[in-house]
C-alpha cells in the first residue's frame, strides 16, 4: 500500500481510514488476522462506536464509499498524511498539520529534495515530508530511541514509503548524522537543537539549503538563534502558527431571545433593521470555544552557498 | 479585618482552580461541599478572616470529610521532595502506561483511608517506576500537576468580579454567552463606566455579570438601570458579590414595557402643562429615566435585532454604548443599521485575543490551552444628526 | 472641565474631541487664544482636514451634535479616556485600550482604590485609572523624566483629575515611592520592573493587594516573575491581549467573479445553493488586514494579607 | 552551478525587503530598476551565479545608478560602528524631533552625490545629537532600521514559491485575495498535493500562485488542470517561477465551458458503443479529465456559489478539496450546501493565525506588526452517498 499513489479499490495490506465522524476515525491495516495481547493470531475484527467491522472484508471495496458495521456505517477513506496525523498512535508529542505545512513550505521541499529529520518521534511530520519529496527525493530520519525507530520503520514500509526513507537510531546531538554535503534541508525537533547545528551544516549541501528547528520553549529558541547566527546561517526567522477552527451553525433562537421591541407603537420604516422577518434565525460562523494556544516556535534559516575558497 | 459571615458567598481557590460556594444561612450548621474531589465542611471558615486554610481530615463514618483551618505556612510539594534523585534526560523513559503501579482504585482507597494530599502524592511518587529517572523539570511538572488535584491548602477569598468572571466563564462559557473576562474588561472601558454616571444595562443572558461589574466599579456612586423585557432580571453574579445595601443602592430594575408606558404618558402630558418629570418607575427610582438621559449603555444578548436601536434612544448625545454577542453576524446587522441611520460614530466591531503564558526558568512558553473566542463587541458613540 | 462628570454643553476650558472620521479625530482645549511657536498669543483657530474651526465658538455647543468647519463638518464629542488615548500627544510609547482595560480589571480597581503607577509616560493609562478610582480613590504616579511630569500634571489639571492624583518626578527603581502601607495596587511600566518590586511591597497595604507589570520583552517578564516569587507574591500570571478589528462590508462582486456554472443544462433543485438570486451580493465581516501583533506581556500577582507577626 | 540568465525573473532580497524583477530579454542591455530608493542596473547580474552582490556606484549624469558585483564579505553596520560610545539608559533623551540635524533634503543630496549606504548612515549618526547617548541596544535598533533602507548588499535569488508568496502578499494582499503564505502551505497539505497525482485548480484571483506552488512541488510528475471560466487563466506567479519546459509539462489549461461540451458529447456516445475516452481538450492533454477523475482540487475565489459543487464532481471519491476565500461567509454557504447534500466528510472551516518573533539577546518579543487575516479555507474529502 502506498500513501504516494492513489488507488480506487482496497487491497490486502493497505492502510485505510474508517471515518465515522470528526471525533471518531480509525486507521487500520487490512489483513485477515491480528495478534491478541498474548500473541495468538485471531480473526481481525475491529470494534467501532457503531459495532464490529470484519477488516478483511474491506478488500475490493471502493475508497470514498460507505462501509457497513454491525450497528451502523461509516466511510472508507484513502489515507493521507493529514488523516494519519489525526489517527496515528502517539509515542511522543506530535506535530500537527498547521506546523507541518509551514515546515514543508518554508524548507522549500519538493519532489527530489533530500532532507534530514531528527527526531523521528511518532512519524507525523515524516509522512508529510515523504509525500512532498517522493518519488525522487530522500528522507534521512533519526531518533535516539530504538523502539520508536523500529515501529516507525514498520509503518514506513506498510505505507509504501520504504524506497524514499532511511530511519536510524542515533543521538544526533552527540554523534551527528554521518551525512556530508547531501541535504537540501534539515529539520530539528530536539530538546537541545543548538547542539545539532554543526552536524546539520555538515549534512547540508555546499550549494546551500534550509534549516528548521521546532522548540516549545522560548529559551530553546533563543539558544538556537544564537547558534544559527554563530554558524553562519542567514535570514533567521522565528514564527508561530495556530489554527482557528470555525463551526457553521444555522441558529434559531428560543422565543425568550426575541428582542423585537420598540418604544413607538407604529414601527418606523425609514431605516433597515426594523423588518420583522426571521428575527430569530441566522447563520453563524462561530469560532471553536477551545483551541491549541501553543505548539512550539518554528525557527527557519538559510544556509548560504559556500564560496569556492571554503570548499577546499 | 472582615470575617467570613454565614449566608455569604466565598471563592475557593486551590492552585489554579476556582470555585464559588455559598455558606450556610445559620450559624453552626455543617455544610459539605466538593472542592476538587474532596468533601469539605466549608462552614468551618465562618467567623474567621479570609485567607489561606489547610484541609484537615475529620473522620465521619466511612467517608472522610475535611474541615478548614487557617494556616499561613504553605509547603509546596516540589520543596518537600527536592532531595529525590533525578535523571539527566528522559531518553530511557518509554511510556507504556505501566510506569505508575498504583491503580485508580488504589488511589481511591488511600483517599478513603483519609490520607492527606501530600501523603497521596508521596505514594504516587514511590510507586512510579520512572519518577526517579525523570529530569528535575519533568518531576516538577509532575508534582505541580498532582498539586492541582491534591494540594492541602486553599485560599478562601471574598468574591470579586475578577474571580467571578473567570469562574463563570471557565465553568461553562455559554452560561454567560461566552463573555470572557478580558472582553468584560473592554466593555467596562468602552461604555465609559464611572462613578456618578447614569448607566443602562440590558442583560440577555450573562447572569448579571456586567451589572455586577458596574456596581462593583462605582461603589455606590451613580445609577445603574437594569433593563429587562420578560421574566425577572438576571442576578446570579450580583448575588454572589455579597454587595452591601450601600453598594446595591445604584441598582434600579426597570421593565422596558413599563418604561414605554411611562414615557408615552409623559409625552402626552408634555405640552404647556408642567411635565411630571419625576416619574417613579421603581419604588425608589430617584433619577428619572428618559430618552437621552443615560451616559452609557451595555447590551448583552445573542441578537440585538431592533432592541439596540431602541435602547440607544435612552442614551444622551455623545454617550457610549457597547453591544456584546457571542456571534459576529448579529452585530454586523446592527453595525449596518446604525451606520445607515447615522446613529453613531466611532463604530467598531472587535474581538480580543487572549493567551496566558507559563514563565519558568528555561521553560517559558504560551499555555497550550487557549480560549478560541471571547465573544464580539460592537461599540460606538451616539450622535445627533 | 472634568472627564469624570459628564456634561451636555461645552464651557470654556473644556477639553473636547472633534470627530471627523475614524482616522481624523482631534483633542482640543476650548480657549480663545493659543500660543504660536514664537510664544505670541493669537486667536485659537484649529485646522481640520475639512477647513478651519474657531475653537472659542464651541462654547455653548452641545456634545454629540454636529460642529461646522469652513469646508465641512464633524461631531463634537465628550472626552473619555479611550478617546484621549487615541488623540493624546505621544511623549513615549503608550498603552492602548485592550491592555488598559485588562490592567484596570485585573488590579481590582474601583471607586476608592489607591494605586501607584510608574512610569507615568504620556498619561494614557493614568486617565483610565482615574476614571475607575474617582471620586474617592487616589493615584500616585511617578516618572523619572521631569518634563513628562510637568506636561501630564497640566493635563490632569485641565481634565479635572487634580483632586485624585499626585504626579511626581522620581526614579522609582533607585529611590522607591516614599509610600508605605497605602496602596491597593501597583502598576509598573519600567525597563527593569524587578528593581521596583521591593518598593512596591512597601507601598502596598499590609492587608494585601495586587501588582501588574508591563514589559515588551520576555526576558524582562522572566526576571519580573522571579522577583515576584522571591518577594512572596502569589498567583503570578502572565498574559497577552490583542485586539482584532473587523470591517463590516456589503459586498457586490464584479461580474467576472460570478461563478454560477453547472455541468448540467437543467439546474438541479434538490439541494440548497443552486438558487440564482443575489449571487454577487453578500455581507462580510472582514478582519482588518493589519493589526498590532504585540504590545507587551502583562504580569499580574497578588500580595497576600500579611499575618500579625509580620506586621510588627 | 546555475548562472542568472537574460529574460529570467530574480528575487532581490535586501535585509527583510523582497522584490521581484525580470531581467532584460537581450544580452548587454542596461535595465534600471528600483531597489528600495536606489536605482540599480540589474542587468549586471546576468551571467553570474545567484548569491550576494554589492551595490557599486556608477556615475550616470546627475543621478547615480548602481551596478551589482558579486561579494561575499558583508559588513554589518553594527559591526562597523561598534567602537562608538553609548549611554547607560535613555533617560536623558527627549525626542523633540530635532535630534537628527540632517534634513530629508540633505539626505537626498548626499544620495545624489553618490554616497554609499554605509556612508549615508555614518553621516546620519554623526549628525544625530542623541545617538552617542543612546543605549547599545537602541543604537543597534537604529542601525538595523537604517540598514533596511541603505544596506549595500543584496541577495539575488532564484524565485521560489516561498519568496513569491511572501512578495505578492506583502506588496498588496488583495492582489492575491489575501492568500497568505502560511495559508498556501495549509492548502498544499489539505489538498494532498503529491507527485504522480491528478489535480485541478480553479484560480479566481490569486495570479496563479496555487498552480505555481503545485507545479513546483511535483517537479514534472503528474497533471495539473488549470480550470477557468472566462478570459485567460491566471499566470503571473507561474511566469515568475522560471519553470523549465519539463516542470511546466504537468500544466493543462482547460476552459470549463469546453469541458462541459466534451463531457456532454461523451455522455451521448456512452452506451453500447466504445466511448471516446481519450478526448483531447488541450493540444497535448494526455490524461483524460472526466467526472470522478481527480485526486485533489483547489478552488480560490471570493465566492464559490455553485461552482464548488460542480467542480467537486470532477474529484474521485475520497479525493481532497480545499476552497479558499478572503471571506468566511461564502465558505459558510458552501459548507452548509456540502453538508446538506452529503457531498463530503471531514468538512472544516479554518483560518490560521501567524506571527513572527524578534529573537535577540534580552530583546525577545513578537513582532509588533502582524497580518490580521490570511483568508479562510474550507477543506474536506469527497464521498459517495
């Protein structure tokens, strides 16, 4: 199964998204058997909020169409990095679509780009990077946690990204990336990103490139900016990006909220607003009451083309 | 120094959690309320000065109930546990959900046995497989989180508008039409609320919050007309303020239908006769409420439709008005209406964006939870064209 | 002239606001003569965007009514602290209404409060404080700049605030406020607010009170929070507040933006949205394209009631 | 290494100021453009590699014109002037507008005399009564501000989407319907843009920005249908990208009226005959465009009215669409329309809030100028009910 190439019909091994409602979505791999906690292989039956789904029966079903559960139905959706971000298992804090989108665009990623990512985390950003750089680029991704690397490697393989990605266990701050003059871009999501800046410089192409660091705290960002400046990066910019979601509601107010009142007994008609029709009905575009107020600070910078004299 | 009285409201603040409680009417009566997950006999604060109290266990059959004792020596958990080991980084920690060996039921049992908050947290720390290898910062974060739940100290505060606005908004924003505290602050400014003024409030669903804020601000100096159409005027927040009769003196409740009748009568008697200007709308409604007589006006409702335009008739020329709604669309109607009728200048439709920050050494960042909206306000100044 | 008590008709000496449009407002003091740059007293004629206004002729005019210029007209408005904030002469950076409103509310200001402010700056916040605490409270305001103190003292007097305010030249960080156990609240807008915290403690009532500091930079805020904690303040909270302004527009799109198109020749009618009427007209609530992205961080804290043993 | 070519577009970046220029078509021709306030013969960069250039004065009659010479040694003004005195605080500074003794005309004259940027700034500093008593931070701020205007170094960059999106938005947001760069980034994600896909774009006023972004992202792999109703499709940003024929290969322009005809014909021939699936809409329109054939769709316009629903017919089931508008109201109509017709799931109406920060030792804070809006997007996934 490949996230990269769209297909119409589900095949065995595919990862699919079962959509019930915005609060209930599931990412499933279509395979006939599944391991229990004890390790026994049993029939792969998935329990949704609306009853059971025999996962193997999805084979041959069309994406974008309805799928039946024992007590209801949902939609079968083709996976995308955005849906994966919403449905993956969190092994770490993850990056979400607003930050991810900004990172991909501000790092100038495109088909063919070579990029270094550290840490891999739960692979949320990695999927969006892979979509952008496939089928001709490459992602080198590192995490200091062996278990995370193993799980994400399996996911990359399940999702058809294998040819475009190398995932390794590595403490990037201490040991660097073991890459030289290959990368168009570097992304750092580490507790001490400034320690990885010299390694990033080594990995970046001598013809120049881009770097991004993500840090939740301003103190990390400050140390990073100092490090980038000292190392010779240009156009250092720090930014934050939040998403505001709106609900669209057709509102009908209760009668108690009908404030049609006039001091005059004969309604005036010279101005707008005195018309009586539909005073309790309107459409509202209403911001969600709660939102994410902070994810992290994104710092971007340009690694300039290194002139000849430095290249020797 | 004021002492806490029976029948009064008090704010209970435990770390960042704020709650509101009314004390029993009669002296000596026990009054058990929930503070967080703990049952507390809050009548124990009556007769004592407001301030910091310690939760003290009092066996009461099977369930433990706490009483409150004045206490100034607050010990923070992080200070209590500062001798514990900590790790250099969190690399070795793999959160598979098994690091805490105490189950929910175990914790409930410990509570049942009457352990204090800090005793429970000590148990949690001792039964954590990963606590000692966490970094110092992670440990502090963990302890602060637990302290929010288990702190043994609470502050008993006199209710004030700042606390009540925050409490009502965080409890359920729509119970006060999502009128967020910073938006309330803007309303107080833009309506030019000041002592010795005459103000009108039409409260279509914020539980008297705006009226209470005005009464608090002017401390008995001036007049606040609480205007209403149907039912009785909103008053929950006003009650919670424990206002004295002196502070409540400016408040006059006034039905708009009754006002309409009175103003119509007045108009009829107007002419060559001496007009009956001193119309008593309410029993002791001293200053008359007439067209063009108010210094400022606040309207709070979902959709002002035609009422905003009518209420502005009560405003004096150059008087300030503020209309609040949780929705922008109804205010855009009123905006256009006012502009087309040349009723006002300096018309502004705004909202405020509000975010709090964690400021701690090496860990400074905006808080991750934020309110997405605090309502919209349309403000302006009445003019005569 | 008093900002505190509303009047209907202009008298000599009053400060008034001449409103032409949201971009053109002026604060004027109504007096027959005005000094030229050379110091000569000449007739007080004010030039608006729509021609001249003989200022003295405003005497007897009603607030909220029209006022005539030589080539147009505007409105005569009663002054308020908000209008003053928009129209005062900037001697320093000033605080604006969203921050001011939050400060007044979060400091629990009301009629009767005693508050210390440092620095006075251009007096933008001072006016809002005075409105809140009059006629029974008092503002002690300090600025290290003698010239600023003189100008603002004159303004306080012109605006009728004199009985409620004491303005002094003073370097608060070095010399403190010379006030003890009198204040319900302290507001600090200084480059190094943490230096004034011990002085603030001294000024605050032993029965407790509130403090607020305003700082543009996060480093100042960090030092302030440390200082507040060390000094024994409780409930230390840092916040930012931005104002988003909306325009309300009745939009009529040009014909080129009419995208009424259907692949079918017979329009479907089963769903909404296929109705043709008014497709190029709608009302939009449109955020202003530019806004203030930062003013400063506001930090608030509570000074707890001091127990008996400390009071000796 | 690429060299700058005649007829190409280049981005000129001088500190934070970005501008876009097209080089002359013919070799050797002078081509004077304005970079900030300076007149620069930009043809001097042709044949040289992209990178940093220095402005070098070249007398040209009365007005001085600069040429550009490759230069890697950039000297920042703050380094140049670091030996100057500075004050401890700004207490003594009273800005009465007379501290700078050079008048605007004086500066213009200095420019006319052909002084370099740093020479002018040196003059400004020497003629300032207050510079030497300002604090070091204030001096640095002053010099940085001047450097924005007078810096002698500029970067000549190959246009990329990041620069062009920023340039067009900052020049005049409404020329691209206020589609802010971070919103463009969201569109690229939510439309699931990827190589080897088939995408549709309806550009109702963003100058080809979205199409250019897609062409850049996929680097020749896949198909982008540029759909249009009237006139010619928008292309200004596409042109500015200097795309190679290979990179442009995926782009197919397609009139919706023509497509309608073609699809109608196809429907008629559909039946027992073999359908003429390979319809040539454009000269080399290789893959057919039919109902249910696109992987993703982006619609950019003020008000999508009925067209959004029609265009989504071209999308394959489970295909992603994004509709952008500078206004929220038209998108709310489409939202309700799509929901009522069960056309899509995961419908989301969002906007992004975007702010940059100054990060400098002891002077870290968000930038004071901020964009108030970057447009709204309605995104979703097509389903078959």
